[in-house]
C-alpha cells in the first residue's frame, strides 16, 4: 500500500454552464463541514491556475497536499444553451424522436425510471407551457374580437385579434423562460438535446476539448505527484471514460499512478443512442483494463443518475474478462441523518451534487478523504465487494463500437 502526500485532482463537471469557481467554493464549504464531522483537518487556498485550488489535509497522522483543478467545458455548454424559444421547441421534437424513435427510451426504463423521468420532465413541462401560452393567446384573441366586434373592421379586426393573441402567447412563453432558474425545463432540455443532436456522438468542439483534457492528464503524470485522480461527475463521467480510454490506447498510462472516480453517472443516456460508437468502444476499453482503478459511486436516492448500473455491462460492451468499474452506493438514506435526508430528498438537483458534499453520517465514501487523504483510490477500496444491488444485465439495442 502506497502512501500519498502529494496529489493532483482533475475534476470534469457535468453539463453545467456555471463558472468553475462554483466548485471551488463548494469544496471549501463542504470540506470544512466534513472535516468538522469526521475529525480531521482540511484547509484550502488558491492554486496557481485560474481554475484550481490547493487542499491541505492532515488525516490519519499524514499531511497531504492536493491540487484540484476543474477541466472546463462550460463555455461549450453555454453556447449550446443559447437557443431561442422556438429553437428550443425544435430541440424538444428532435430529442424526443432520438430517444423514442430509436427505442432507447424504453430500454433505459428497464434500468432506472428516475433518470428517464428526469429526461421526460422538460418535454412535459415545455409542452405544458406551450399549451398554456396558446390557451391564453386564444383567449386574448377572443377578447379582442369581442371588444371590437361592433366596429366594421372585417379582416382588419381579425388581424388585430391574431396580433394580440400572438403577443400574449409569446409574452407567456417568455415569462416561463425567466423562471427557468427554479424549474430547470430549458436547462434540462438543452442538456439532453446536446447528446441527442448527434445521436450519441461527440461534436467536434467537444472532441477537441477532450483532447486538451488528455494533455492535461499527461502533464500531471509527468510531475512527481503520488496520484493523479480524475473525477467525472454526471455527464463528465462519460467524457472522462473517453479521455482515459484514449490515453490507454496511446500507451501513456503508468501503472498505479492514475485513478478514476465517476460520480452520479448518466452514461446510458448517451451510450444507448445509435451513434454512440465512440463511447461504447471506450467503455469496452475501460471495462477490461487494469492500469487505472475505476470506482463508480451513485445512490438510489439520486433520481438523476443511473444508480448502481454498471455502465459497461448494461451498455452491452463488457469484455470477456471485465475488470471494472467497482460499483458502490453512496447510500444517502444511511449516510445522511433522517433530518438531513428529509430536508434534501425532494431537492432532486441538489441531491445530484451530494457526492461532492458533506455527509453527517459518513460511511466509507467520503469525497474529501478520497481527494485529499493519504490513500490512493485503488488502495482505499482494495478488496471491496461491489454493491449487491448493482445492475449488470445488458439491455442496450445498439452495441456497435468504433473501429
């Protein structure tokens, strides 16, 4: 068992348009809370890079310094979210067809209904908003026509009514969009549409950014840190899978120094699409390699993740001898006190970030021990049995892989 005193953590966020400082502040706040609960020392200061910070910890009698850096693709996310209201409804139709027409939606429902409901949520809500807007627009048209009914305007009166009705309908849709920071309909629609537009393939700008991520990892491995830990959260998990698979193919991974932690993954939402050949090939590589320890942590209480679903196996691309990932549960109902769980269990999007936060009844999953503690990821979970509730049955219709 090797002891870690210096670590580099590269964090790949999910589909998130927010500035990386959000993750720095989350780590500072939640790390301090976890340290107070668990009885270790954890402090934080600014790092050398614009998107990094230094965590200094004293755990189990060992002093550890970890530099944590966010690998940014929020600019790509922001660009993909710039669609107008009409364009968003075009996205809705295209995304619904991508999942329903391919049969992917029905196969995903055989895994976990939570993330499928999360995928249907923006479709249903946006359609409800459209119905409400059209209803109010029709009512406005009727009122205008009634108000000018005694005037001999003929077709001009109808035109006035249509113009007024259209203005009310548009104002209603615009009002709904201003409230999206609370209901997330547009946000989630853009998220699912981002993958669905290319049928599960990556757009060129994302492939270029992933190549940059690979170079960052290679640079980190060239330093004298004891561990380079890649953390992929939500959609960031499948980006990390592809980046790491590319490094393995290139032969640039030293045994024992690179680790991978995936959190709240939604891999099947992409790998079940017909054109996701690249991702399926990468899952096949990552599922059969032995140089990068891969631990996948989810929780049934997270309705936005494919909880305890082995992303390699359920996609139908498991190699003959599968070596990973190790599927573990964060077990929110046990690692959060009853009062804390009661306060959070209806806050679905907040729960999707709980993996990065403090637990008031922590089990063996502790994000801050993993990212700032004295053990490598592989050593920490050496010999650990996978969750007995994990799902491994292959249910994907599309299993073609990139050559």
